[in-house]
C-alpha cells in the first residue's frame, strides 16, 4: 500500500470528518487559534453528506494554549491506530 509522504518536521496534517461543513469549520477554527495553518481544503465525506476537511498545522508556531501544552507534554512512544487506519 502506498503511503503519503510525511509532512516536514514541524508540521502536522490534520483531517476532520464531520456530519456537516459547519461542524468541520468550527473544529478547524479552534486548531487555527492554537497553530499557524494553511488554507483548509474540504471534500465530501461519503454518500451520507458528511464533510472531510484537510489542513496543515505549523507546530513550530504554536499559540496559547497549544504552546503550554506542547512544552509540558511528552511522547510516550505508544501509538494506537483507529480501526479504519492502516
């Protein structure tokens, strides 16, 4: 299976799947208040009418409260994939 290339070291690719475009936009707005980000891209999320929204976050340019959280958090090295992730 082909994998997408990883984002650069200080960036994170975020995908939000929501029942409506408005819900997806609200989540993206909260993330943008914590991190610098690219323009969001949205797509249909299936026949049920949901929305899939993609954006790239610049974690090197974090704002509060993300800056405080990033400074105090530590990676446990444990990763648990969701059932639909490879």
